C-alpha cells in the first residue's frame, strides 16, 4: 500500500498553541530537540537476539552529557510529577537512543532510578501539528490517556506507551496455545473501529502495541496506537483501516475465523458507543480541538478531495462535499459514525 513516507511537518498555528496552553499541554522545557542533535558518536542498538532495532544509541561529550542528564531529569519530572524535583538526585538519564526511520526522527531517553535500578522511558521529538491532533484525539476518544508536553518552540515530549510491538506479537505470540485468540480478535476489531472513526492512518503492525493484562482467569488485551504522524493526511480510505495492511493479515484472518458477522457488528457498535460517550464527556474540549483543526491545512488539496470522495462513497452520502479541510472531514466522519443524536451539541 502506497503511504506518503515524506509527509511534511505541519507547523503549530497560534490557535493550536492557544489550545495547548488552555489544556496544560505547554510547558518550558530545559532540553530541546535541537540540543539532543549535538551528539558526537553513535552505534546500532541491537535487541536480545542480536537483531538491529533501527535505533542508534548516541553519545555526547562528558560535560554536555552531564548537563543534558540534569535537564532530561527535569523534563521527566515535568511529564510525570508536574515538575516536582524532590527526587531528582536519585534519577539519571543513562541512555539516549535516536531513530532515523520514518518521519519524526525521535530520541528515546531512558531514565534510571539509581536506588533500585528501575528505569522508564520518554521520547523527545520535533513538534508536528498532525501528530499533536492525533495525540489529542487519542486522549479524548480512546480508552487511553496520553501524556505529552510541548514547549514554545518546536520540541515535543511524550510518555512511553508500554506494550508488545504489534509485529513481534503477531510473529511470536499469536499462535501460542495459551493465547485467548477471541479476545485478541475482539480488541483488533475495536482498534480498527477507533482508527477509522477519527481517521488515524498507517496502523501497520509496528505502529501499535499490545498491552497484556493478567486477569483472574485469563488475560485481557488492548491494542494501542503509538504513532500519530499520519493523523488525517492520506487520501485513500484504506489507509485509515488497520485491517487493510498486509502485515496485519494474520490478525484479520483470525477475526474472520473466530467472529461471526453479528458478533463483529456487536463489537463495532460497542466501540462506537464508548467513543460517543467519551465525546459527550469531553464535548467542550473536543469541540475546541476540532474548531482549531478545521482551520488548519493538514494535507494537500488533492488528498482532501480524494478522501471526501472515498468517504462519500463509503457512507452513501454527499455530506463530505461541504468539507474544506481534513479537520472538517474528521468532524463529519465522527458525526456519521458515532451518531448525530448522541453527539448533538458536541461537535
């Protein structure tokens, strides 16, 4: 499937920055993305089996690393504890990784607690309006809270989303005897529905994780997106449906084998109902976000027109003809999929 690998980065407009300030997403950060680019050396980071992870561990001059570590611990405190530095002496940024793969070229920072050797991660990226809209829509419409901050410049920091990468899960765990395949199929159907409703694209297997939670009799699963760069950018409808991607085919076949059409519709309806409830609960914030999003260009005109045509055909309507931007299209798609009655007064 043809995906726009060179999607441009869209700037944060004054209206978007005001939205981020209004909802406590903006904060002064002591370390910027540009600061992390000043590394002096790097080497490939391999996984436990010796396979290249496509990440590079980067190194800095000693004095520079000392200053960066102190600043990154402060960033971690801002992200996790609203800036409480009372524990900062116990923490250390002991590893920084860099990835040139994809659009965002992120840094991944490992924060180590020196008292017990426990560690956590967060990411430092270049702020892109598409990604910020994607993060906020995920926060408002999915069952997952998203923790991130931007500064007044061009730096975005995001909390790590824990889980098993989708491609590893499909390759190593999907056919294990103990796996509850029906629950995996159910969660993938719900994930597919969430992505399409809010038009999050490019959910190939390495762009989401599987969060596994032990239950008293079995395991529960949740599929969580981890890449939001392709929020409402592509023109083809299939780009917003995870089941369309070849590397998800094994899960799609599992769904077809285990779920009857009536059960499939039940899970889709369940997820749409939950999304509508979240939309109503966050109606003022969601409306504020979509109002800003509708006024910004987030894709070339030809992609906007292509998606309007595709969604008109899918929904058997002409209502997308009135959309002038990707934000308009997202709003109209949510309205049609989640139900005008349930969203009355919300969007």
